[in-house]
C-alpha cells in the first residue's frame, strides 16, 4: 500500500509542483497583526499565557493581536477565570517551522503559567517528516521546561490543510494528509507529563472564516479556533493534564460527521 501511494505521488508530481508554484505566485502576502504583542485582561492574581508558533501566532489575517489567536485565547481564559488577571504574550514568526521556533522564539519565553504551541503548517508545506516534526516539538517542550520550569504545555492541533480554500486539488489532498500525519505525531507527546494536545476539527474553519488570502484565518476564524482551544485550557491551567483534550464542540462534530476525521497518511 505504501509503495502504491509513493507511485501515485510520483505520477502526480508534475501537477503538484505546478499547483504549488501557482498558489505561491497568486496568494496575497498578508502582514502580521499590528499593535502590542502582549496585554492583560481582568484583575486579580496573574495567570500568564504565552503562545508561540508560526504565522497564526504572528496574527496574519487579523488587524491586531487582540483580534488574532492569542488575544482571543486570553478572552476565553478571562471568561473561565473571572477572578484572575490574564496576561498574554504572542511570540510568532510568519513562515516558521518547529525548528525555527525552537531556535528563535523559545529563548524569549519568560516566566509563564501555561504555554500554547501552534505549529505544523510550515512543516507540512516544507514536507518535513512526522518523525522530524515530533523531534522538534519534543525539543521545544524540553527547552521551554528548562527555561520556565515544569509548566503545562498545550500543543494546538495542526490545522487541516485539506480545508484550506486557497489550495487546489490534488495538492490540497496531499498536503491535507501530510498535516494529519504531523498532527498524529504531535499527539504522541501527550505521554509526557503536563503535555496536552487539543485538536483542530477539520470543519471548524469554514470558507467564510478565512482572511483575504484564503489561507490564514480571519478574525472570525481566530475566534472560532480560540474558542475550541479555550475549552481545554482551563482544564490544563487547573493542574489536570489529561493528554488529549477533546472539546465538547469537537466531540459533537465527530459524532455528526465521523468521515471528516482521520485522513490517511502519505
């Protein structure tokens, strides 16, 4: 079966390359979010949130970080903990792979109560193997813990590229399968104490939730993604680290459309 998949990929290679070149040439280059990369919500004992990762943490597709993933995650935490001051910090680089985040962003992590890692799209686009992605994520976990202590670490699910409207088929199918493979590799790290994986449902980001480039989430997409992550974050910050957190909203989607979950690996 694996040999057959490789043979099919070989046959499709010219089409995939042509589609990739066309997508790169025609997709608008959007800037990262403007404004402060950190802020606070509420009052009380501090609850320090740091989000590190790629362009979605850089806020591409949103005007400000308050409207992007990190700011919206802070909103969700503030609702869950009305007696705490949620202090948030976004550390993102557009185009960053896991290894770039390890080298350039992890050294900037300060004292923190919970770290959310948002990666996988660029590793998918660069065709990194699942084994390499897992090694780089593991190195991030180890280095964050070395710098910040035994803090809970949340691995956000790799966005399912099969649902990205800017990608034509069959390129969308191939990259979608690769993104699932990387996400499955990330999930294995939940065997480590204090490491949690919160998946991103394939149907969560719909066509109207993307930015003008039809590749990054827009403000509506960031709110939806942050809401799904926020359902698991309070569990983590309360000191219980269950490994795999399936938000109730995701559970309902799986039961309704089970065929949308678990694409084959290539």
